[in-house]
C-alpha cells in the first residue's frame, strides 16, 4: 500500500497509540496537518506557542509514563521548541518531537524558514533524525519511540522535509526494532547486587537517596518496600518527590540547597549511602570536596553508566533499570538471615530525630499578610494531597516542594534540571488532558506565568479546568533572595514594576479570576476554586514580598553549611 509521507507519519502515530499531539501549524508541516484533519484517533491540541507544545507533551509524559508527542514547523517553529526539548532532556522525559523542514532540494541554501534542526538540537536530545525519503519515515518513527522510552528516557527529534511528507512510499510499520549499538542494561551485575545487599545490612548509619529515576522507572513500590524492610531513613531529590510517601516517618524531606536540616545532615554523615536514580548534582550535594570530607560507602543504581562516578566516586556501581535492580536487591534482603544492627540503627535515628526536632521548615505566619508557605499548606489540605501539582521555577517551586506532601509518584511536575520559567501552565495542560477528572493545580509566580500566559487561550479552547495558584510578591523572588543575601540588597531588575491585573487578564480569556489579599481568605478562595470543577480559576494571591526560602545551602557550600531562618 503506497501512502504519502504525511499519511505514513499519522499512521505511525496511530500504531504507537498516541492519544494527543501538541502543536502549531506552519508551511513545512501542512501535509501532515491535512492528514491529522482526516482522522480522529490522534487528537491535536493547538497551543499558542511552540515552547508550550513541547512543555504540554512533557507534562503529559511525566504524569502518565507514556511518550509525549509534539509537532512544529520549520525555522522559528523548531527554534521556539528548543527550550521545551532541552527541559525534557535535562529531566530525562520521553518525547518524540516531529519538526517540519524545507524541501530537501533547498536544505543548505538559507531557504525561507530554514534552520539546521539536527545541528541545533544535537546537544539537547537523546537522538535526532533527518528523514530524506518517505520510505524511511516508518522505521525512523519506530526507532524514535523506542529510543525515547527505553534506557534513560529522553526527547528524540524527527525532522521531515516538506517534499518528503508529500512523497509516496510503500507503508509498513515494523513490529519491532533493533539498534545494534543501543542495548540498555536492565539488571545489575549479580555479584555487585550481592555486595550492595551485604553493605546495606552492615550499615550503622545508612541513608537512602532517591531521585527522579525512581519515578521514571515506576519503582516507587520497590523503594518503599526496601526502606520499610530495613527501617532506613530516606530522602528525595526535587525530581524524586512522591517516589516515597512524604507523610511517612522514615521520610526526612527533600535534600539539597533548600532541603531539610535532617535530610542534609543525614546525607552528609551517613556511613552507607544508597543512591537510587539520582545523579549527585550541584543543587543536591553542594560542594563535592566538602561532601567527600566524611568517608562513606556509596551504592549507586542508575540506568545510565555515564551518570555513575561522574561527580562522586562510588563503591558499588549498579547499572540497570532502577525497578529491576531494586527488585534484585530486595530478593537478597528478604532471603538473608542477617538483619541491620538494631542498636546502631537506633542511635542513628536518635541523631536524626535531634536534627528533625529543630523543625527547619517552620516559618512565622501572619494575620496581616499572606505567607506563601501558608497558601501551599492550605492547598494540600483542600486537595487532600491528591492533586497533580505543576510548577514554574523560583521561590514558589521550592515552597511547593517543601510544603505539599506528595504521596504518590508522577504527581509533582516541574522543571528540575533546566529550571525553565514558563513550564508550569503548559505542562498542566498536558496533565489535565491525560487525567480529565483529576485536580490539577499550577503553582507559579508573576514572572514565570507571563512567559507562557497566552496558553490561557488553549485552556479555554479545550475546556481545561486547571487551577492557577499565583504567589504574587511583585518580584522575581529567587533572584531577589540571592540579591539580598549575596549582592548587598541591590535589587537589579528583579522588581516587577508593571504587572497586569491578572484577574481581568484571566477574565479576558474567558476564565474565572480572583484576587486574594488577606490570610483569612486563603482557604475559602481555594475551596471555592476547586469546587468549580469545570472552570479554569486563576487565583492571584498577593504574598509577603520579603519572604525567603529556608533552609538554604549557599552555592559552593557543603550540606552541613546550611542557613536556617533562625540564623538571620
């Protein structure tokens, strides 16, 4: 059966079970859009900016464990999408991004809306392809989906020239694909798995450090079983939140730059560290030399061998899928007659409880001005901890991570590695489409929300009842905080001096808007918003402009060099 390249492209999406494709049309992809129009299986979501298309696909992927798909045109369509692609790449999110390209005969001639899509995206994709013949589209898309979802997940770009999308070829979608040079490991080396189990059982001051890899591999069940079996303390990275139930007594909170005192001190002073699906990045362990001052044995489980011993030398490297490797370790622990040293573990928990007793997340509430932490606490109460929470980047992101107690994986959707302002609202669109009946809240700041605020139009068109929680302090809050601490209170360009009336702006898009100025009105506003199940409600909370995020480990410092609110 001969089909055009555009028909083949859409057939391939159908074969992969793609439910939604997020995109924005343009000349180089019009043949593909024409084929999308002719069918109903793959639903297209028209965004208002290509960056938002990729963020929406990203949010869909993070919340579902499916591959997110975006479609953009050539030139500025592709360059607008790069921020979203880089965001997904840094957080290992499986995406397939299809971009249009000028006709093959014009490539390299600076044609209208031509950019080197392969060259531009090479540093921020898992792989990319330029398809030069319609007969190669099916196998290329099969490879793209396979690469995106296996091993360490990531975005894959498929660049299709306009003439190729109109060229005819025989269509056959391959059932399987084999890439000779790509064989991601699943289970770790059995001898190293045994060594890891023995090391955990011999630990006197153990610590479990779990990151986004636990979420991505759907290994929360195995992680939780291991922690409870051994009665070990556990911490999450920003990306790992929800992989272990936050209200549980063994959970020490998030660690790192804005982590809890107990998590950071336990991380620094443990004697055996189990790192699971995490990468020891700078915002987690701070100064590497300071971290190394306390000797400890490190077991590191990760699907990506390049992540192991990249920043910190480890003793037991376990390369494989987190879920499979944890399962192997658990099998040995269950079968072992040896148990952890109860006396040593009791003493270690006493140390941890002493750190925990300092209540590092305590803040001074007010009856006069809204504290942002209070808004998050009330959001948790109103939603019963059962909402999908997306965020933008800044102080509001950290407060959300600190004060919303995530019980399940894939409920916390944020840009961790790249720190992309403008991520929150479009990613919430992807989450809401993936989970139509769920509560979805976008926590944002007045700087971040304006990066992609045009997506309120998309939300109206597709009836997405997202609740926007704007913590409006009139500043680029995290920038202001650093300027206060490290730049002599010189607030260079961090004050937002001409903000719109967000209530009227939301209403102009056809949504419900409300401004909240008093602490006593916070809970009522949230309850009313979530009671409106069919409406997008934009809540503009005017919060204390002087509030800072604590605790804080200054850049370049070690985990134990932590600043608490009480220290200032």
